[in-house]
C-alpha cells in the first residue's frame, strides 16, 4: 500500500471523527477538542419573591411611657403591626439607655427578628449594638429621636426636626409677648439625654434673638429627668419663689411639663394666659391634653410633634428587607402649630379630628 494512499485514509478518518462530534448523537469520545461548544442551556433562577409585611418580625425598643405623646407613638406601632400582619416584639425601656442596649442584644441574638426599631432615650452609646446588628444582618430603623451615630449603621431615621420645633417655639413666645409687661422666661426642659430636649433648647436659643417685640431673657433653665411632670411642677414652684414677680413666660418641652407649670402658676395665685401681665406658656406635642389648655387659654401655643410614625417606619423596613437602596438618611415628620388665639371653637373642631 503506497504512502500517499495511507495518508489519504488517515485524513478521512480525522474528518469523520470531527463530524461525529458535532452531531447530537455522538457516542465516541472526541479525539480533538470540539471547535464550537454546544449552546449552554441558560439556568433561569427565579427572582426571590418580594418580602411582605407578613415576613417582618420587629423588635421595637421604645423609650418608655413618659407622656401622652409616647402613648400615641406606641399605639401607632401596635395598631399598624396588627393591621399589616407584622409580628411585633415590644420592649419598654423605662427611659434607661442600659435597658435599650440589653434589648438590642436580645433582638440581635433572636434569629426570628429581622427588623429592629429604636426610639432612643439618649443620643450616644449605641454604636456597638448598631454594628453588631448590622453584622447579624438585622435591618435597623431609628424612629422619633435622632442619635449621634454614623448613618451607615442604620437604614434610615424617621422623626421630627426638633431644632425647627424650637425655632417655632421661640417665634410663638415672641408673638405671645407682644405688649407684655416683661420678657423674662424660665425653661422646663425634658430629659437632658434626649435629642428632643437638646434640640428644642437649641432651637429656642437660636430663635429668640430675632424677636422684634422685645428682648427675651432666659432667667432659668432646668431639665425634668425622664420627662416627669411632678419634677416639672417642682421646678416651676421653685422658680416662682426664686423669681417672684419676674416671670413672664414658660418654655416647656412637652405638654405634660407645660400643664404642670400652669398648675403651679394657678396654685401660686397667678394667671397663665395671653394677657399683658399673664404668664405666657409654650408647650410641645399638641396632644389632646395640650389642646384642653389651649382651649382654656392657659397655654398660649402648642408646637405639634407627630407620634404617628409607624406606617412610614414599617414601609422603610420592608424596603430594606427587599434590598431597596438609596433611601434618605432622614425623613422629617410633617407637623403643625396651634395657638389659643385660634379661639376655643376652632380648636375644639380641630381636636375632634385628631387621633391623639
Ligand atoms: O415631645 C415627649 C416625649 O421624643 C418627641 O418624647 C418625643 C418626645 C415628646 O416624652 O412628650
């Protein structure tokens, strides 16, 4: 058999082998690497179903039960959770930061909890638990009060602009003091750890220098630990003695403290109101109790603070569970202001429409 003939046979064997490899029915192992790989069948992995409120298990760390505002805030979370089918683990911190840290760690270690909501008693001391929660894959949402922690440590903050509230409080006090016999004010502050108290005090001091009606002077400023109304009353009673006849206004950080001051003023035989010699009282929250004293005219102004934050907070948490990014760091609450000058009938009509 000649050389050329054997070469021709070898070549034809090689071609035969290549073709065999291309056909779907090839049985023999290919001798050479196939030139074009068979089109891989695309593996379609179904996108995970979006989480719903029924998948949310929330550990809610509330400050405590220090005021009507707080009660409305707590109800907002409990009622909305029931309505949306959210499993809510509610924790009352008794206004102690150490209790909040303990609760945080409990919720971090609880595998069923996927969302932690914090209403902070203070502004600092949360970094470690926030880092631990993040490492554990928990969604954290801050509600009500701002904290001094890096925003990367939580998903978002939903709460009031207390500084702006303080500015509004200053303007309200200035308006109330138009034609007043004097411009001396005492301040009854909320718990000094709380951003609500810190910023309302700051906002007031930023605002009073702009008062065109007169130079408002802060004669005295004290904080009621835990926002306790009885402490507020004692502060007012002591101020009325110490600054007898010199007090023209009271700047109180929530309704309970404003009402406590009014009770001390009345008990001292003096009058809280908007008359030239009356003691003008500015409060915060605009709860139903606060409205009663606006309607009676004893409280001159009540700067609203919105406690009904649960729907926004749960929505943000659900977004986080579904991987939504680019969220706002802070969503300030929508709020108004109310004045005795609006008149009792108008205020009663407004009160009848309110949930807290
Ligand atoms: O003003 C007060 C409550 O954080 C806005 O806390 C809240 C404040 C509110 O104790 O009544």
